[in-house]
C-alpha cells in the first residue's frame, strides 16, 4: 500500500523485499537457523513505516530494517558449510527439487529478467546413468547443484540429451535452449567432470550468497 500510494520508491520497495528474501533463503532454507523474534521485528518496523508521513523518513525506516536483518545474516562460511546438504537433486530423491529450482531460477532471472521459466526441468549435466563416457563420479557429486542446470520444456526428454555425455549434449543444448545460464555452462566448458562441477559450485555459492540479491 505504501508503494501504491507513492509513499516509498520502487527502489526501496525492492530493497526491502530482496533483503527479506535473501535473509530467509540463507538463514532458513540453507543454514536452518532460528528465526526467534523475527515476527516482533517485522511488526515493529511495519508500525514505524506506517507511522511516518514523509517519504524520506519511510526510506530511513527501510534502511534500518534491512540493516537489522543483515546484521543477523549467517556468514558465508556457514552458508558454504550447509550448501551441499541442501542443494542437491536425484530423480529418485526429490525432496530438495523445489529449492534447487528456486536457486537456479534466481540466478537465471538475475542474468535475464525477461526469462520465461514455465515448464522447465532440472538436468544433470553429468548424467545419473551415464553412457558413452569412461568418467566415473561419486553419487553425491552427480546430484550436487554444481552439476545441475535448468532445461527448457521438452529438451529433457530429448533422446539425444538424456543420459548422454557432456560432449554429445553440448551441441544440442547450446543450439536449442533459451536459458542463458544453461547455455553459458555448456559454452564455457569443453569437458565436464569433478573439477568443473566443483568450480561451478563455488561460483554458485558466490552468486547465491550475495550477487543475485543486488
């Protein structure tokens, strides 16, 4: 209502919403941290925001609120320590599927705000049941988000993608996908194994801890 009534700017609306989303993703979804007292904090700053009449003072309240949340944000080391246990996906173990999709979609939308992410699926770059490859990877590494990308509707069922090797998938996916971050992964790598998965996981940690919320 405050934004609709032009009492706060769009930039400050987004600042508040992005900070809330970032906090809950990192603290609750990944670190499983406590949120005791958070309801009281939200109520306190909501009352202050409504009670102020000037736009500048409302913006100051949002600044104070976001700073208060960020002061209690788990540090990056704790985020990284819990990363593997929360962001993984197997076709036979789908409990974390929605969280993985959410994380990858946030990164894609940061890169391409106009992306149409309907009917997408999750693709294992190195397949769960590989063929046409002599490379062997641990089950945990195959399911890790570093080995996962979003794939357009229909492409995941393409027989030429499926459980084929990275080298066989690459020309098909780079030609047909509309998902920029997926295309980048295949374009930027000539091979795909443990080293590439670990490097991508490190990159995803950096993006998901801070960059996608800016």
